[in-house]
C-alpha cells in the first residue's frame, strides 16, 4: 500500500519473532525481565525490547535479526553510520521493485464460508 510513497514507509521489525524466554544461571526463567504478573515486561525487559527494536530499524530489510538474546549489554546497541544515517526501508535497502513487495491476492477461503462455519459451530456446540 505504501511502496510507491516517497515520504512514508511501513517496515516489519521481526526482532521478537524467534525470541526465547530469558533464563537465569540455574536454567529457570529469569523473572527480572517480567513484571509481577509474569506476562508484561519489567523496566529491564522493556529496555531489552527497545534496544532490539532500535537495532531492527537500522538493519536493512532482508537482514533483520529475528530474535532477542536478553543479554542486557548496551554494547550491542547499533548506531547510524555515515554510509547509512537513516532507518532502513524497502527502498533504501535496495528492494524498490523487488519480489519482497507482495502482490495482492484473493483470500483462499471466501468470507461467507467463515460465517457459515461459525454459525454451524455455535449450533453444534449448543446441542
């Protein structure tokens, strides 16, 4: 939708796609990365996610890191360099008219089939 725009870009940042649960020295989940509810991140966890997101935004499309290793090491934080002093997009990563721009396709399942399946499921479940 935005591939042809010169002034706007949308880029997927996959830093969380293959992330594993951080472990402590005993091999148990490191709870210091999580809030009291064990679902949301703590300040330390948000700091890790912020670093991973920042790094992803500087990495070229097609070369983005898809995991976060939770090392809490500020030296892994990337900085813009004189060669690429900007956030990476499809255009400036060299994919202006490439195969990474997906063509619009028709859905494989018609919308009415989903509605029929949902109603049938409710009826069968209620019986």
